[in-house]
C-alpha cells in the first residue's frame, strides 16, 4: 500500500449539493427554495403565522384546569356583622339562625350556594347557626361565646355545559319590578 493510493471507503464521503448550477442539475433557478418571498430566504420560521387572518391557536377556546362547574359561591357573613345584627334586634339570638333568617333581616343580600361564616369583628352573643361553612377561627369564636354551628349542606346541581339557569315566573316579576324601580 502506498500513501498516494489511500482513499476513503465507498460512500464514506459525499460531495455537498452544489445549487444554482443550471436547470439540468435539479437544483437550479430557485435552488430548492421554492418560489419568492420571505420563506425563500434562509433563517425564516413562521410557525402558526397566517397573515392577516386570526391564527388557529387564537381562534380555539382556552381550556385549562379551572373546573368552575362544581365550585360553590357562598354568601359571606362575618362575626362582626352577625353581632351588629343581633345588637340592632334584626335577629333573635335565642332562635336557630339560618340563611333565610339572615336574608329576611338584610344581613346578606342573597343566599347563593349557602352561607359561610368568616372571622372579622367580635361575637359576644350565644347563637345557634345552621350554615354551609365556617372558617376554623369563626367556629372557635362561636364556641367561645357558648354557641354552636350545625353545618347544613346545600345541594346545588351543576348546570350542563352550554345551558343557562331556568328562570321562574317569580324571577321575571322581580326583575321587572327592579327595572321599574330604577327607571323612576
């Protein structure tokens, strides 16, 4: 074997494709870059770009892990507000207090999915509450005052996707009366 006879194995080295050497080469004229414009130039990647049209990833609805279908929306009641209502004789502390009584007294504006008791202010009166939820500190405040809490679970059926809550005649009448009051 002589040094001048050394060569690579068959197929070990390939010549690079020489573009722009005439139409007969197969890589002439546009040199394999297609036609005109931005994409014929090197270093361009336009993933998801659709010109002036709204891209498909923006047309699609957002979805994630925020499952609001089963969440509960509670009417909030603070210990201070409850004590103020008892002091103002809006609520009788000797009777059991539930969402209907609180609503009638005007302590909460609507019942929603139940009433949740929060700690803000001081509770001195001995009360028996029938509510959906309470924070630990609020529960301790009620027990410290000598009262107790009965947790009443309100069952709210989740709405089917895409359906709205059905309105009753009473809902429509109340809405009509409210809009008539606003217009005066």
